[in-house]
C-alpha cells in the first residue's frame, strides 16, 4: 500500500516521486501555467533530493568498503596469530621431545657404558709443586693408554669386552662444585646404570724412589716402581699394567703386534678355557693370531678352526684362517675363508665396532683378497682402492705393510703396472737407487718388487729380489710373518723365472724347499716339468691343483699356457675355456685364448677374445700388442696401428718391445 505524506500526494512510500502522480502533474502542467510552475519547482526539489541520496549511497559504499578492508585485515591478523601459536606449540613439543629423547640417549649410553674412568691421582706435594698434579698424572696415564691402543691392530672384538677407540672411552673425572650440571646427571646415570671401571691411584715416595699404585674398581692394585727422574717411565709401566688388567684380549693383541708372542700365548691360554663360548672364541682367535705372526701358520689355522667350531659366525676367526690359508698356499680354502669372513662380519661385530676404521674396513680387506683368489683381478684392485680410500686399518705401520705385501702385488696381477710402481714408491719411499730407509721397509719393498717384476716379465729382477730376501732372512731382518709369505708368493715365481732363463736345477732347488700342498708351489713344479719337456709330469702337477682348487682359475690358465707353448692349440683353448668358466673376469685366459686363435689363423675369432680381455685389463701392454697383431692378420691395418700405439705407451717386456718395433716398422 502507498502511504501519502503531509507535504504532497505525489511522494511514494519509498521516499521518491510517485510515477503516476508525476504523469498526472505533467499532464496538468501542459494545460495550466501555474501548475507548470509548481511542477517545475517540484522537479527541481526532487532532483536535489536524488543527488543527496546518491551522495549518501556513495558514502555508505565507501564505508562498507573500508569496513570490509578492516575485517579482512583483522582476519589476517587472527590467522597470523593462530599460526604463531601453532608454531610455538610445535616448537615447545619438539623441545620436549628432544629433551626426552636426549635424556633417553643419556640413559641408554649410561646403561651400555663399559668405559674406563680415570680419576685424579694423589701425588706428593713436592711433585705437584713441579706441575705434576693429580690431574696431570691421570692425563698422562690416559695418553699412554691411547698410544698403546693406537699401536694395536685388532684381532677380535665384541661389545662389552673391550673397545677399539679406548682413548674415546677413557676419561678423566675431577669432582666439580656448584649446582647440578648435565655432566653430573650423566655421571650419576653411568654410576647407577652402567658398568664403568673407575681407576684411582696415588704416587708415594719410597726409599728407592717413587712407587705408583693403580686400582681399577675391585681389581687387585697394580704397583710400579721407578726413579724420581723417570716419572714418564713409571707412568708407562702403570699404563701397561692397567691395559693388561682391564683389557686382557686387547693387551694380548698389543703383545703380538710387538712380537712378544710367547707372553701373549701364555696369557691367552687360560682365557680359552673359561667364559662364554663367544669369549673363548675370541681368545682362541687371538692365540691363533699370535701363532700366525710368529710364523706357525698351520698351528694357527688349527686353533682358529676351534674358534669357528665354537662360534660358526666368528668373522674374526675366519680372518685369521684366511691369513693361514694364504701362508700355506691353500688357494681354494683361502677364498672360502675370506668370503665367510665378509658374510659373517655383521653377526660377529656390533654396529659400534663396524663404525670404527679397523673393524669397519676389515670386510673390504677380505673382499680384496677373495676376488683376487677368484681371478677377478680388476675387482680386487678396486676393492683395495676402496679399502685405502676408507682409511684402511687406521694404523700407518699396518697400512704400509698391506700396501707392499698385498695391494701392490694385486695391481701387478691386474696388469696395472704403472699404478703398482707408483704405490710401491709412495708406500716405502724405496727404489733401487736409494737405501735411505730402514731394513724392514727394504724387505717389504723387495717382496713387492719381486712380484711386480714377475708380471713385468723381468725374470732377472724376480730372481735378484728373491735372493735379496734370502740374504735378509739370514741376517735376521725378515719377520717370521713375511718369511712365510715370501716362501709361498715369491719362491714359486723365482723358480718359474729361473726356468725362463734356462736354469732348471736352480728352479728345482727352490721348489724342493716347498710343500706339495701349496698351490703356487705345485704350479711352479708344473712349469719346471714344462721346461724339461716332461709333459706327463706337467699335466700331473697342473691337474693336481686344478682338482683340489676347482674355484680358482690359475692352474687351468697355466696349463693352457703350457700347452700353447707346446703347440697343442686345441687343448690349450680347452683349458682357457675352463679357466674362463671359473672366472669370467680374469683377463689372462681370455688374452691367451686370443693368441691361440691367432696362431690357428682365426684372427676373426681372436678379436672378440682380446676385446673381452680389454674390459678387465685395459692397461696390459701385451694384450694390445697381440690384439694389434690379430687386427693386421684380419686386414684392419688402421685399427692395428691404434693398438700398437696403445701398447707402446704401456709396460712391455724386452721381447714384446722388439716384436712391437718389428710390427710397426714392417706394417707401418
């Protein structure tokens, strides 16, 4: 309904002019001048009101826009506040979680703590006045323990028996004052939950000089006497006594590494009769290691096998068995023990042990050995490189020893002669032109050089180095351990080298000193038979090794080479095929297979064998020489010249160098 106002009957309920009234007024204005004047006045008023209303609407819209902006800003502030609150709550939660987690770690560490804790010692006032306070003496004792630890190569280790990084687990503890600290909380937890061994002691003056007493928890006190002028020696004696009492297995390792074999074995015998099976296996392994280092490989193997009977997954025992197998020349057994050591490592040692350098890298060391026995020389060289890249043993003396006795020979066998040469010079600083190193280093370098010379076909060099080692042993300069290794790894090569130079009696004299259960020694007997033209004997010796070491390709490879020298190419290829089936990545049988095919006028087939061998021995000079020769016979002169160029940049024997020169001159 329309509600009329007092002022005019032409205003609608919505406050604007009534359309019907407007129409009526305009019609009347057209007929009457006074009405027209009033209508004009009315229209002006209505226009004014309309403008006012439009201005009001615009103002209201601006206010609404401003209110919306304010509300949006408020909402954003609320969102930021909510996110800030959430972030604060998350941070508080994470802090609490970290606090609880950190405390949990402290509790776990405390419960598993087997550390040796050295407290400050009691010393005479006049000694302390010279700066040798109780804490200084404790610190020096700790340093000496760390030095002995650093000089010790581990044999066996189990969690809770002893630790490798002894210096990290032995700490000096001096009472603190003041409020409660995290260190005091940690100490309290370790005392209540752990199994720490606290070491306390004192230095007292006696009529003879000074006496140092050391007590480790409830163990009997240890006494060391010395002069006042040799306090360092007194501390060293006490440290060794403490090492022997608190870490008996580890101390026996220390004795073995320092050639005190009888003392180590005397201490170890009782440990093999008591305790858990695992602990007895550890003690047996340490005993075996002492026997092995003293040159008694067969006895060492028997003792280590007892440890494996107690604990089949005793990885540390398998490692010693590998040593013994290598020293006896039992190549099939060596390969088995090495792979067993790698397979069982995570069962025998704890995760903490395997994070240490010495233990953690031990499987890499054994894998390098195992792949070499399998004939995969390239994989062996790569495994050795990984072992050294990871820190090797972490003991400089042991690392140099392994580099010269095993790593450099492995590179030579892989036909990486340049790398082997560099390693020998780097490891020892020794060359034929320099004697500026100790006798022990010269012995190791001569050992490595003898094997290098064999794979470089330097027969006179092999014989010369072998005789140097013989003379060094007569002079007492060769350790029992290296003596055993050279008899298995150098003597057979020297015997073969003598046959290459026509000295069969000299070769027979060498092999007569070796056993017939030694695979390299028996293969040397086979080569002596070849030199004598005694083919049935050669077949017997090579066949003996091939039968008892069926997973090792060396006997079949040697046998094939001997048959190729005889001219029986088909039989030679059959042996190379057997060796290749045993070890597909062994380059030697592949290369000689190619040579045999070339001799049969099948250079087309030989090329594939040379190409396959190149995958596993890319820097073998003779391989590229013979490959080039096959390419010439196949009519591929340009490709042949490329192979000859490669051969010219690599190590070649004198005979091969002459052949290369003839080939390049006649076919260049």
